[in-house]
């Protein structure tokens, strides 16, 4: 019976409702600090929600107690950050039922569908298996009440990160872009924490539209502030633009990718990155494409429509001061990917390949940088396919906790600067 129970965990469905009697919600670190903002949104809706904090060397050491060493770097950092947090919080869970919201089910990052399973096994080894369950962020974005606010926050964080990463390459005062990001990210968190009592479907929709307008104003202000940052004009004249794509976790998280964005900037490469939220759009589209029951189809279409509406409004607010900002249409990314890869099995290969090809064709970028954990299956497939695309300058960076080989970055930058920039200097 014990063996049967353990094997049954492989088929266990993840929790599907925020209102299933949980006393506390704990958000892991993904999306460049997004967990902080989603926890704030949950608190605004009246839930007890916390964020585990950003990864660091201590988190990686904490992961060593539960990991075999074969796990990818994102898993180790996600689990290590949580393990560090739960060690201090375990005494507060007596008699309480908590839900850890992370990433990586079979329809998201990890094709093997092992992130939640291994996290649950590790919790059992800590003696917390009966008090803490594991879910993923889609539990929040799929909740009718939380979805519009959570999605608005997700898009806003992506856009703030876009402005920050882009500014690294020619900021005259190092750290200025980080300071602006911290200020506006903090203000967004405060806005999300403001109480939002459940007002029924109509009231919640009205409140969500109002909140989107408030975030639109915040992003407009942020865009103007980033535009006003002092620039090193001599350095700006020789920059080349690269599209940063690949792994959901590592393309945003600077500690996990060994500060890739800043290192690219120091080599004269200005980063435009694939937004974290784009994958959630793809999840919705894929459910529609794969034959969701007809009774569910209107709901899925409405969700995707809401996502596009929010993206359009918030991107427009930023583009007023930064015309270079773009957010690829998810259907176009999906179509482009099918030129080189099959739609199944589903995974990060699709947005990496489709996004790189579409952006190279439609935006004045000079090259593509794809980042991923070492040995990641979807990443290796993406590299194999993108290398076949003639004329596409691409660099593939793999992280396993070791420092990046900066000689490769330097060589790639030299390669891009040896040809005319595709973007007209501003």
C-alpha cells in the first residue's frame, strides 16, 4: 500500500482552487520577482500570502540538502529559496494548511512534469507533507476573481524589466535603472496590496478595469522616468540590439543567469527580452487549439481576449516614450514556430523558436541570445532548430551555477558589431 501510494503521486493532479480550505499561500520566486507582486495581489483580495524572497548563494546551498545534483539550476533555486524560507516559517504552520505556488508542471516549464512531484517529496522528507501542498502560478491566473489583477501585475512587471534591461547598455550612471525599477516595482506592490473586497462578478470586473487604468498611469510615469535617465551617448552610438529568449526562469533572473543582462550590456549589447507573461498566453492558446470542451471554449477565448486587452493598454502606455517596446502576438509566435518544430510535445521550445524567428523578421534586432539550464531538453531542441536558420546570428548560453564564459559574449558582440546596426540610431 505504501508503494502504491507513492506511485500514485505521479498521477496526482495539482490543486485547482484557491478556495479549497488553505490558510496560507506561499509564492516562490519566478519571473524576476513576480512572486512578490502576486503575493501582494492575494493579500489585497484578503488572503494570507507571502513571498519566499529572491535566490542567492544561501538558497543554492539549501537546495543541496534535497537535490541530487542532476536537477536543473532553476529547480534548485526555486526549491532552495523556498527551503530557506520554510525553515524559518515551519513553526508557524502548526494546524494550518499552506499552499506553495511555484512553477513547472507538465504544461509549463518542465516537460517531465517533475517540479511539483519532487517538491512534494522534499516536503514529506521535512515532515511537512501533510501541511503544505504544491501548485503552480496558473492557479492564480485561472481564478476568475484574481486573473485580471494578477495578469495586469504580471504584464507590468515584464514591462518594467524591459525598460530596466534596455537601459543597462548606455546608462551614464550605473545603478540608475535598477533604482528606478525598484521604486516603481515597490509602488506597484503597494497598489496591489490595497484591499479589494469581493464585489461579485460585475463589481470585480469594474474594479479590474479601474486597476488596469491605475497601472497604465504608473507605467506611463515609469516610461518617462526611464526616458529621462542620463545616457552615455558615445557608448550608445555603437550598441547592437539582441533579443533575449529561452528558459522561463533564467531569462529574467539575474542571480540564476550570472548577471547575463548586465554582462551583455558591458559588451555593447542592448537587451530586449521575451516577456515572462508570453508563456501564459501560449498556455491559453494551446488549450483552445487542443480541443477544449465547447462549453469551456467561450471562457478560454474570453480569458485570452482579456490578456490581449491588458497587454495592448499597458504596452501602449510605455511605447509613448519608448517606441522600441514590443510584445509579440502569441498566435504569430505559434505559427512561426511551426516552420521548424512540431506543436507536440508542448514546451518552451515553441516560444523560443517562434519568438526568435518572428522577432528577427519583424524587429530591427541584430541577433538572438537564448539562455537555458545546462542539459535542458526543450533548449537543446530549440538550439538545434535555430542553428539551421541561415543568416540568424544566435548565441546559446547554458547555466549550471558556474560563471558565464565572457569570451563567448565578447566574440558574439564583435560578430554583431562587424556589420551595420539594423536599428537607426536615435
